[in-house]
C-alpha cells in the first residue's frame, strides 16, 4: 500500500505541474493581422469557452474588423466589450458579428465578455 500512495502522489504532483505550466507558463501565440486590399485589418474569432485567437496584433491608424463567431449559448459570451475603444457588441449564438474600430494609439488593450470571465488582448503597433 505504501508504494501505491507514492505513485499516486507523484502522479498528482505531475498533473498539478502540467496544469500550472499550461495556464501560467505556456507561450500564447498572437495572430498578426495583415491589411486587405480594402485597407481593413480583419480577423475571425471563435467564441466557445473563450476567444480563439485571444491575442491579436494590429497596426495603429488602420481600420480593424474583428468577426466574432459565437459557437455556444452561454450567457457569459453574449456580449463583447472593448472599453479602451468605447465599443461593444451583442453576439448572436451561431452567427458571425463584426466589430469595427480604428486604433489610434499604440499599446495593449483588453477586451472581455459582459461578465468579465472571457478575456482577450489587442496589441497595437
């Protein structure tokens, strides 16, 4: 029985380390937007338990269109808020809703759901 307890303890610690690495130390990849022929920087974001992608890199002074496709009916994901750009949108389940704005200053700006549980970031270069 003593050996079994050691194995279970080691397995539990390994699982805790894996979870900690995933949430705090794994590198998140940013989506860098190019400018289309229309002059708009455009991205498609899936909303399902979070935003995918959740980090988007854009250029300052050029219009941005973020197309949110909500693949769930959870109340939390019903709205998306961009407090730094004074924008918000109601996301209809299983439909794509565009959000357009033009970032005029460089920096990192967050966006979130109406309840503050889902988060994303826009990096303006």
